[in-house]
C-alpha cells in the first residue's frame, strides 16, 4: 500500500504603503528621498565596480606575457604617476589620507573640512600589445575603499610622525562610506636611438565617488643616464631617470565636492637598480629604489575658488614582484606642510610575475624533483 503525502504552501500578501511623492512630503521628511537615492547610488556603484574587477581579473590572468599604475586620487596626493613599462597584473592596498588641520591646529585652506582616509583595495592590469598594436599599452585599475579613520591614522601619527617627532595630527569628522574608483589609460611608446622603449605619450580617465577626471600625459621612463655603477658577479647596477608632464580636467564627486577644473603636474625621478630588457623592448627591474618629486597646480580649492598648489616627494622600493611606495606633501615648506594635508602609501604584488616564476620552476625543477606534478 502506497501512502501519498501532500505539501501546501500558504502565501500571505501584505500590502505595503507606497512612499509619498517628494512634492507631497513636508520638510521633516525631505531626508527620506535623499537617503533612498544615496543608497541606490552606492549599490549601483559597488555593483559596477565588482563587474569591472571581475573583468580585470579574467583579462589579466588570460594574458600570456608578465609596477602597477597609481589609482585615483594617489596621483594628486604625491605618488608616482608614470605608466607601466611592462605588462603586469597586480593586486594590493593603497592608503590615501587627507587631514584638514595640521599638528598645531592650523586649518588647511580648502573647502574639504573633514578627514578622508581612503583604504583602496586595488587590482591593476597593464598589457603591452604586439602585432598591429605593437608599441601600445593599455591599463585598467579598479579600487574599492571602506573609507574611515583607520588604518591611515595609525600610520600617520604612530609611525611617521612618531619617528620624526612631529605633532600628532587630529582627526576631524572622518568620512565613513564606501568609495570606489576606476582608472583607464592608453599609451604609445617610442624607442630612443633604436634602444628600449623609454618615451611615452597617452591619456586616460578616472571615474568614481571621489572625483571624475580626464588626462593627457607624456614623458620619459627609465632612461639610462650614465655608465654602469657596478658590474660584477651580482649583475649590472645602473641609474635611470624619468620625467612626466600631465594635464587633467576634473569634475566633482560625491566625496570631494569642489575641485579645480584643470590641473597641471610635473614629476621627475631618479632610480637605481638592476634591469633587463625583453625582446619587445620592455624594461623590467629585478630590484629598484626610486625617488621622485612632484609639483601639482592642485585639485583642492579654497572658498574663493583659488587652487592650492601641492609639492610632494615619493620614494619606492621593489624587489621582484613586490613593490612598496610612500609619499608626502612636505616639499615647499617643510616646517609647515609636513604636518598635512596629504600623505599615502601602497603595497602591491605582481600576480602575473609570480605566476611566471612558478611556471619556470615547474619547467626547470631542482635536481631530484620531477618537472611536472
């Protein structure tokens, strides 16, 4: 005898009250429509960013060849703004901090009145192309930030200012939101005297919650300026010089509401390290220490609309696929500007380069180990 069991699903419909049109709400409820619009905008921004991150990940891992470009707003905070000279796929963390007052309580003359602590989790893919697109490179960088006071407050006050015995910079109403930025660029590379590709020209864009920007840039990257500093059993060590000129057009974002519409930036640098050049003319550092200076006409403005010039330095060190860089706006007037308003740091790992090393180890194993697992 077979027993049959039956299941029933009871659905109860509950009418939901519709939200009143904006025109029918009183002053006490005007924040409700703004809240919904803000929440929807944030959700759309995050969803779009996740889609771009997925695209970058799949595209970067699918490339066969093996320094990531700086995400916004690091370029105007003081970081190095040079394009990648070889193909990369990197991931990492970038910290950018803005403080409206210095350690002595003096207010920075701009319309940004609160502390901004961006903690950008970034992915960056640069591809140097071949065939019909030989001597062209493209970059796509995406970052998402749980913006808050930490950990940039700790590094600024407990590390940098503690080491240099500078006054602690206070936090003023720190922004606590989710920010996102997407940057893209295309670059044309040129050889100098039939050597490696060191001259570049191109342009790109930055879009997201911080600000919107389009830019053009040109310059020289890692030009050897003197004979070998060292040549021996450890390899050849040389000095390389770089210089960058960059102009940009900005528009406001939900984070920075008043930005200068146009900005100009000049950045020279000097580097020391070991380098090798690929068959495609890409210069790849085995290890490198680089120091750069930056003059920027500025994207911050005061209440009169006058831009605030930025003078910054940056130092970076890389060994294999790992790269660390930190920057500060202490140029111009070290006695005052070293207390703020901007500083930052980044740590990145070139995943594509690590993958190539692993593939090389599999193809050329140590004695006694099989070539494949």
